[in-house]
C-alpha cells in the first residue's frame, strides 16, 4: 500500500541465447513491481544494436513483432518509475549511443549523487545532454575516456561517478554488469538452462525464465560477458557493502532473494522481532496487504495470536476519475482495501504494515477497521520510523512530508488514530536480516548517509 | 486461480439517491470479480430510462460524461461473464424494452432452466428474440401478461420461469427486486447513508458506497421500491432455500456476507474441518492464492502446522501473446503464481485449494512446488470432488472435462502428481456453513439437482 | 461540406459467394459516405446467422478474424448515420431476430412514416421494442404475420408500413431485396464476377468488388435470391416513382449511378442549367469542394468562364478539441477548406455549391474568399432553396433552422454576404435529371409531400 | 497519388505570442501533408524549454492538456515523414539539448550531404550520438563551437554543414531561422495578427492562424527573433538559389506560395505548357487527383478540350488489412480512386499526372480507365522523366526503381499500357515557374547535382 516510496527501476541483461530479447521481456515482466511507467529493451545482433522503449507496462510496450526486430543473442532491459509530468519518452532507458568505438546501450538502477557536478564538467567540455537522466553522464564519460578499449573506458567512467549504480552495458559483441562499491541496489547473476547468462535486479526474474541463481554480482565488481567464454570478473573497487535495507522492508518481491537472502524470510524475521520488542494483548494479527503479510505471519507465529487476512486487497484496481459522492469517505483506500467485517467486529486487532511514510494511508486504514467494529487497533510497523529521504535510487517524499521526521511516535499514534503504535528498532531490524556486521544502509531511518 | 468455473454475473439496484448511477458504478466495481466481460447501467429520471452497456471492465465502460447521461434517482447495473466469441454487445445487460406500460429494464443473475421451452412458446405466439440471453424471456412474459399493473405482471412472469434468478427491475418510477423460491443466487438489501436503498449480489458493494446491510432479499420474495415509501414485501413463492454452496467455496468475495454469513468465516471453517478429516504430517500449510487463503489459515490454526504464504500471486497479470521459449515450461501458471523457494525447499508442504476442476492447474502448481524443492506436496481441497455441472447460473465445463467425474481420488492424486490428496466431505462442508437443515444446493458435488 | 443534411444509411446484400461477408465489407467501405457512425454485417452459413455490429467506420469495426466468424455464402451489411448521443450500440443494424420460422436479419435505408402508429399497435398486442429504430417494426410484423412462408410474411409486413424503405432481408437460406412503391431511396442489382449477386444502395459498391450493374430493383418490387436459381421478381406494389432528387444534388457518390443515371452527369447538367438561368459576369467559376465540383464544371463549360479549383479541401481533417486563439476566426471551416489566394485575388468569382441549408457555412466560405481578395463573390446553388424537412430517410434540421424557410433569397444573399445569389429552379433541376414525367420527390424544395 | 516520393518534413516557428504552442499546433496541422509519421513541439517560457514529440498525426499527438504544458511565448514545431521500421521515437524532432549556454531545441527540413563525415569527426572528438538524425550534428557543432554567443556559434555550425537545410532554433529567450545558401527547401516569414512572428515551410500555415506573408527567409540568411525587437537579418552565405522544383511539381499544397510564387498557378502553367508541347486529339482532359488537378485545368484551358473530374478520390481511405478476393484486382488503387464510368465510356481521354516514379500506379490507373470503357488513354505528365534520386531532403526510391532511369519513354508508354505518353520538357517546366535564370534544382530530372 505504499504510494509514496518507490523503487526507481529494474535492470536485466541476457547473454548467449537465441531469443535474448524475449527472455528480457519476460524478466522485465517479473520485475514490473519496480517500475510501471516505461519499459525498454536493447538487443545486439553482433553488428548493430536495436532499441525499443516506450511509456507503459512491459506487456503493452512489446508484442511479437517488436521482439522480432530486437534480434540477436544478447539484450538488456529496463522498467522505470517516473515522476515526470509530460509525455516525453526521452527519459526511458536503455540509453543508446553511437560513439568512437561503435554503439552501446546502458541500463541503470540507482542514483548518482555527483551527477550535476559531472554533467556540468562534461558540458563545459562541449558535451550536450539530450535527456534529464543522470545515466546520460555515463555514456559521455565512456565516449570521452582516452582509453583504447571499452572495458578500460567503463572502468574509467565508473571512477568518475558516485552514488548507487547497478548497471548493465551492451556493446555489439559483449555485455558488462557492474555494481557500485557499496552494492546499494541488488544485482544477481544466473545461468540460463541452455547455457547463457542472465543478470537481474531480483531473482524472481530467474524463476520465470527457468534460470538458476549463481551468485550476486559483488559490490565493486565488473563482470564481462563474451561469446563462448565464462564471465570474467574484475574487482574495480574494494567492496564496502551498504545494501539498501528497504529492499527487504518493502521493495523486493517476497519470492526473490536479494543480497543473498530470501526476502520473505527476512520479512518474517522482522515480524518475529516485532512481536518480541512490542508485544500487545490482542485477539488477531492482520497484515496490511500485500507488504505486511510475511511480517504479520512472523508476528503471529511468535506471539501465538491468531493470524487472519482481516483486510482484503481488490484485484480490479485502477484509476477512476469519477468523483465519489459526499457520503463516500476514504474512497481511495476503499477501492483497494476492504475489511473482513465479521472477523474484525468486536476484536482487538494488531495491524502490521512495513512502514509509515506520510501517515495518511495508515490513518485511513485504521478508521476503516474501527468502522468495521474493531474494539482496539494496535499498529505495529516492521521497520524503524522513516525520518530521512533516500539519495541512492529510491523515490521518497521530502523530509517535510515524512511524518516521523516531524512528529514523535506518540504524536503519530494520535494522528493515525491507533490505540497503540510501535516500530521495529534498528538493531532488531539488522538482526532480522542477519547483519553480522554493519553492511547495510539504514540512512532512511537514521540520516547517516555514506559520504 | 479458477479459470474454469465462473460466476455468471452480478446485479445491483439503487433507489432514491440523486446520483443513483454513480452509486451503481461504484457498486459494480466492487462486484467486478463476478464478471469482467461487459458492464451496463440503466437509470430512470422519472420520465425516461437511459441505458449504457458495453464490453469491458466497469472502469473502462463508464466515465464522468456517461454517468451524467444516466441521470435520475434510481439505477440498476450488471457485470457479466461471457463465453460468447464474437464482438456482439447484444448479450450485455440491462435488457431494455418499451412495451404497453412504458419502459423497463432488467438485470438478472442466474440461469432459467426452462428458458428454451418458454422461448419456444413465446415465439409460437409471435414474439421475436433479439439476443441469446434467457433474460429476454422475462420482458416478453411481462409484456404479454394480461394483468393491468406491472407488479402483477412481474408476479405472472416469474410464475412462468424456473431455475435460478436474482432479478432487479427498473420502471420509470419504481424498482423491483426478486429472488427465486430456492434463493440459489444471493441478493442483499441495504440502506444508503442518505436514506435510499441498495440491493446487490454481495454486501461488499455496500461497504464501498457506505451503505449498511439490512437483510437478504428472501427466497421467493418480491420487494417493491417506491418514492417516499418503505419497500413493500410480497411473498410470491413459499421459500424452499437451496443456496449455492459454491458461493462460499469460491465465488463470493471473502469480505462479503452472503446468505447471511461471512464468507471468510465459512471458508476458515472449511479449512478447520479439513484439518480434522484429512490430517497429514507436514512442515507447512500454504494456500493457493487468493481462493485458498482463508481455508489454509483455518487448516493451520486447527492443525497447529505453521501457515506460510508459500506461493505468491503476481499483480501485474495480463494476457501476453508472446510465445515462451522452449525452456520455459508452465508459463501460464508462472506468470500468475510463483513459489517462495526459500520457504518451501526441503519442506513437506500441505497446499490448500478451494476446488479442483480439470486438474491441469493443480498439476502445474504441484510441479512448481516440487521444482522449488518441496520434499512432499499434500493437496487438500476445501470442498468435495466437483463431479457435476451447474444449471443454476454458474459456468462450468462439461462433465467430461470435470476430472472428478472421470477419475477416482487416487487417480486424480496421481494425475496432479501430489504425494497425497484429500477433499472435504459433503457433511463437513455443510457443517462449515452452519447448515442446520438441508437448505443448500450441493448438486455440483452430488448430481442431485432440484427438480 | 454539408454537415447539416445527411443520408441516413447504406445497405448491401451479397448472395452466392464463398466470401460473402468480405464482399459486404468492401462494399460498405465504398458506401461509407452514406453513414459513418456504425457498421454491421450479418452472414448466413446455411444453418445459423452471425452478426457483428459496432460503432465506428467500416475499416475499424471489422478485421480479418471478425470477417472469418461471419462465415457463409450470403451476407447483408449496413452503415449508419446517427444523432444518438449515448454510446448505445442498440441502434446499429442489421437487426437480428429469432422467431417462429427461425432466424432473420434486416438492413434498412429509409424512414417509415407510420412507424409510431404501427409500433403502438404492436405494443398493444404484447410486442416489446428493444431499440429506437423504426426498422424493429418490420421484424415484429414478419414474426406476427399468420402466413406460413417467409416470403408471404414479408409481403404482409411491407403492406403495413408506409414511407421510404430500401430493404435487404437475410434468412438462413435466402436473401430478399425490396423497395417501397415510390422508390424513394436507391437500390441496384449487380452480378458478381463469379456468378453470385449483389444489391447495394449505390453502384460505386459494384465497381470496388468487380460486379457489373444489371438494373435497379424496381419501386414496389421484391427480389428473392435462392441457391442455384435466378432471382425471382414479385411486383408487390404498383410502382409510382418518387425518387429522392437530393441523391443527385448531394448524397450519392459522383461515380455512382442511381435511379438509372450517372450522378456526375446529372450534376454537370445542373451546372449547365444554372449557367442558363442565372448567368453573371465574372472571371472565374469555382466549386465548394467536393460537392460543387461537377456542377461548377458544367457551369464553366456552359458559360465559357474559366473553371478553377479556387478552394482546396484539406485531407487531414479530423476533430480537434483545441480551442482556437482569439485571432483565429472561422477555424472550423478553415481546417477543412482554404482559398487559393493567388487565383482569387482581385477576381470576380462565381462559387458553386449544391445547396444552402443553414447558411452559416456559406457565409464563412464567402468571408474567406473576400479575405483572400475576391473583388466580387456570386453564389450559385445547383438546387432550389431548401425550405422543408425530409421524412423519407434524410436527416435534415427542423424547418426553423432552414434559412430558405425563413428568409427571402435577397435576405439570404445579405446574410451570407454574397454580391449576388441565385438558385436553380425546380423545372431546371428536373430537366437536369431528365425527369420526363413527375417521378421525383422534391418535397424538400416544395413542401409537397406524398401523402 | 504519389506513394513513392515524399517530402521529408515541415518546420514552423512562432515568436511573441501568448499561446505560441497552440499556434505551432495549428500550423503543423496545415503542414501535415509534408509528414505524417511523427510530430513535435518545443516551447520556451523564458526559463526552460518544454518538449513533447510522439509518433502520429499532429491532431493525435497533442491535446489541450499537453499544449498547456508547452507554455511560453515562443515555440517551434516539426512534422516528420519516416521510413524507420521500429517504434523508436528517438528520431522525432525537435532535437533538444542542454549545453554550456543553457538549453536549445532545433527543427530541420532538408538533408545534410556531409553528415557522415561531420559525425565521424565529432565522434572522434568524443561526441556521442543518440539518434540516427543528421540534425543531431548541429547541436554538437553549436555546443562545441568556441564562440561565446549562441548567434556566433550557429554561424560557426552552419559553415560546417553542407546540403539542404531550412532550420528553426529555439533558445530560452530567442528564436533563429536559417536557410542554406541554395534555398533548396522553402521557408517563409509572416506576421501574426497580434504582432508576433511566424516562420513556416509553406504559407498555408499562415492562412490558418491568420498571419500575413512578409517575405521568404532568403537563401543564406539567418533571422534572429528577440523580444520587443524587429527580426535582425544576417547574410551568412552569399545566396546562390537552387530551389527544389519538385515543390511546385508535387510537394507543396496548391494554396501555398513557395519561393515567392503561387503553387497552384505554377501547376496550371505546367498544364498549359504541356498542352503546347504535347497536344493530342481527345474528348476529355482528366486529372489524377489531387496532384494533377491544377495542371489538368491548365491543359484543358489551353487545348480547349473539356475538363472533367473523370477519376474520384475516396475520402475514407485508410489501410485495410483484409485480403481481397481473387476476383478483386488492383484493389489498392481502387480503394483510393474510382472512375466516372459514364463520363469516360467510349471517350478518348487525356490523363494528367504530376510525375511517374515507378510506373506501377500509372499502369493501374490506365487499366482502370480502360475497364471503365475509355477508347483511348493518353498520359501527359507535367514534369520531365524522373531519372535520378534526391539528396536534398526528399525521400525517393533508388535509381534502379525509377522507371524513367531504366526505360525509354516508348517503353514506359508500353509498360503503363497507355495509347500515348508525353512528359513536360525541362525548359517548359522552368518557364512554367518563371525561372528567368538558372535558380532551380532539377537534379531529379537531369542528374546534375550541385557539388
């Protein structure tokens, strides 16, 4: 039920398969939850790159005829979340360029923190920028590098950029996959049943196309895919992992593994920890679907309080432009969620959600439960208070709109009209994800950004 | 995950609200799960009826401008499931007619068992039929009745038809709601916050528009809505209830009450009964989403075996026309469902589904779970074997395609490649729905049709 | 450039061709100018009728897949002009019915003048009407006729109706074509190259599918098409021809023959007559495209004044919803028509149009020509003043909106800001169409309706 | 009826109007005949440029909401013809760039003959190219120029490019219009009624928005538009006019003036010259619509042979994907053109067309006329044989597909099955356009390209 915090995108790369663009298509479909605004695929037939990108869901952007024009045995793909208001397709990916070594295409998940600075420097030297994407920096840096070989130019280029980047590059004959030294955003490597390779933001893409997980691309690692060879690994940066913990809290699909662990399992752990640190006497544990389901199951198992699907999610969602009547309150939430009145009526209910961002949705849900007859509603959140915006590839509201940045927990509790409210503390969260050392970025809860 | 048994439609009626068609629109949206092929609304402004009906989801068929043309303080609506192959919109509802008393529109959920016979008789007398819907019989019967008043003609007409019918009629100044004597299909009465009335196939429609449940329209009852009056009730038939038990098993939304009971609660009961009658040693209980969720929760609570969301349902479903590659097996299921590999691997799993119709989907799901590493997969079904087609308003495959009509349970178990298989028996099912007497139709499990 | 007087529809029938519905499709495309709102085709495969009808242009309504479902060797089709405001498709044709003799479908071009009366009588006897089309009367009359055979019932039925009707009926094994006794609307018979038959509103449909014109269906004649037989002709009514002269003036395509004569030639004749009866000294003769082209050519030939395409018609027309700026006047006309400034500047121009209905378009055109620099603009109209609405199948404004019903010719001349204005008189018009006797309906010019 | 020779695009610029993008929109609509594949507009609000571009006709690409986001008092626009096979929108214009002086957008009509060379040089210096348009060269040249001011950079840049270019540049505060030294492609300057300025490929755009023609932008001239100033003119190159004579022959709209002369009038002159140089005894002169209309009128006036609209153009064209039946020959032409049988039958006909490219369409038209009964068909072409491809902004087939490059006139006559065939000679063509000196490019007829 998050509408206010969004993963910015998903990337995928396929190497060594006759129908590379088709595999990219299905992989992007599996990754659709990471971006619904635009989708794109570039393929290489060994001689020329082909690119199609367009606004819309993966299934609407591509059809059989289009996939056929994306010929060749390698392909990279991208889905995108965007806040851009106009119809310009300019900011969709892959980003394509012809340059002195030929042609290349890039897809990028993440956010470059020194993008403005780099762009200004490039522009000063005569570069032109045709889009508003920080990713465009990369093709300029590669084109302008004085190294002779693409591989060396990529290494040159990534030394100039800072921030979060999980990248896949496609040239006419090779594919490259690269992760920043902190490994902010996930990127996994898999093997296709027929022998080729796949890299993707989440392993759920592997399952759909029948690939098997090999390992994660390491923080700071560059992988080179070449015909009839094993992928070559180059350690470009010394790894200092700072994985985005919010991937576990909310973004990643529960059937994926990211950063080497099952998302579903870590969410269940959060629920169990939450039951430990903030127990409450109640009749039922219910999740806010779908995000809160695994942690609610964990909470219920740990507390012994029965788990129920007390809130239903409507599958026929969609935007209506019809104004509700005066009597219809909280329509926006009710179109998506509805309470199991007979389950909730007269009961003390623990509601589990993954996070609270602005607080407005939580308030609507709690009101809905009270109208449905809940005698008490206790809100439990499976992550710490979200107090700070993200600069590493997540779209968050400004600090002034983050309720936890502006109110105490007691004030939030009152605002959302809950009978009690508790968050998971940072230590318990880290324990849930088996963080034996300090290898996760928790800046959105702490404001401690990696410099 | 049923694709093979479908509710045929939903009906709604709004009486006494300035924005009647808008309330009908939102109600139909809440009832969208009962039919996705076409939607329609007729309204009355006191002088004239207005009708719009079209193929597509409710949200796509109507917009603000169209709802404005559907003016007036009463409105009836319909969503439709259809197997019709062509683009003809003729078979959408409401069915509209001008006749000697003026204008009327009808919506119908159910199936008339003597439709052919009645139609032939009507045709013999010179009637013409412009659609293939049995509902068209009704407007002819009303038009040809020799009674002077519409109310008497409706009573006349419903005496001529047999089978399942939950009907709502709209005339220029009145609205009528009627259920067959067996009350096969549900129909509930509610009060709008502003004073008007609503009737709808399921109570989930009430929740969205802020209405409160009053009671069910009784089997055999005709309700008459007139301006500034309380609804008048006429007992047209002596009630002999035979409610469709499959509404509880699968059709109705879990947040609805039908036949006076919570759907979610009855499904949980089925799960509990199932745990009693077919226990099995295992590590996990997992539902086939979304249908199996409540019964899996019930099974888990009763058996003490942990409940897990072992299978995820993808929200970005949609029809793809892209052919999978050779290596991609069972794509159709995998596009919709995916296993939580880390939860399932090495585990003995009990999978709960609401029913098995053809068996092919169950087989694909079980294969998917085994590929995900489940050491054992035990299928438990929260209803008896589906052996017989329905003639009372449900779209079922022919008997030859119902696996339980053609194979023993052992053979089905082998076919779906499960380690064990058990169904809920009829008695336990009836107990789950608190059937103190024989007031449910279970013909799809027994072949015992009401004559 | 008429937007205010519209032919109500076109009909076509194909009998005895393997791909009957495909020929109907192409024929309807050729007849698209007679109705752009909806299109429909019914075919018979000998056992069952198949119908598809939908809002939109012929090319958008049908595709290869849909034409395939319209199987069989006979088919009838319809295109429709409509003023209906809502999205209801109910009023598209063919009208289909199941009745005591089986199935039938009807298409109708024309207007029944006693439709209300007949409908009331039918309703009194228990008939119901599901659309607002007068054509629905016909299927009721046929169904209720007590004759045993369809042919006799059709004869029965057409004796009950009055007004204008060119009809094609399709049953499972036969096709029927019928014209009212006055032959108001055209209907021609042709032979397909492969041996079957075609009937169509205009002969331009024949040309596209390679058919050859045989003769017109006669006023009052019923043609019966049966397998492996020559069409049988029955004289149902004594013919008293009153052909719609406006077909020549404006409706029919110039490459068609209707009522046995070339449309282009009759329009040229009108132009020549016009040059005789209202000569004027001028430098150029220019048509209002496309309607005025043939008569302008005739006028030029007769008068010896040079013909020029002084006004261009834009092919990329379409509805824009963008509001023009304050400075952009008469945008609606200018989007469609634009003046050849260099041809017109400083010239005395004779503008030929087929008719003046409301006068607003004429005024805009004349203003446009004056702005383009014309020193004089003389309007010549190739038909008499349109003073009366049509009741025989043409959509005309009410009498109060017909400028010629409310103003003298001098007043009209002033209103449209022309330097002079003249119409063709009735006698000259009749001479243009070789009306040796009084066999044309000129009611729109005279108010003399056939009773 | 040309499908094989296409103008590549149209450009427009609006400066100094509150609703600049709306005026650009209407202007592009008037120029739609110069490109139907994509449309785009960039506007400047003084602070920022806004761009929307998309595949499709102007009317479909923009709506009121989109035009509102294109705010500001200056705007440039483009419509595009394209042969690109994929869905990429990358190659639509305006081309936008951020560079060291801020932001700019460019639209271009023409073709740069040294584009490959320039691009290679730029790429060598580290530039990247994100599209396949030669126009992208320009923004690089401007960005890389070492001059301080944009105006000087533009002058720098255009000195580096060769070939045909009519350009409009937009910066945040200024607009620039520029034509190559030969003035290959047209570009005219007009005044808006409210005081601002417009530049456009053809004057027909002026008429729609109420602007008045001032003069052409001169070959080699750069015009600078700045707030509250008269446009400043800079002679960048000494003009050596080589206007594209094919604009007169076919491309430009007949109601436009290009290169200072009325298109309609020059076409009429061609017809008159043609009557002089290739007279033939015949009954009728008919045009191939719409291109041949003015020259046919000229031919008829000069020869005294009556002009007739012997071929009709269907307004409901569109692509059908329905396969014709075996009997339906030459469907592609017949869907668009149809003969006036009664006019043509038994007549000796002179058909006037503007050019013959491949010869296949001419053959189909002549066959159609003979099937319609013409006793003789004499083809007269109002331009010389098209023997050579264009490199200055027109899309032509390869030389091997130009019938006149591969056959003698006699052979062509036989191929197209005409009774006689004659072309207009180059001298007469030049006379028709009042070419007192050698200021037109006739390379497509002569192969004499400007080096």
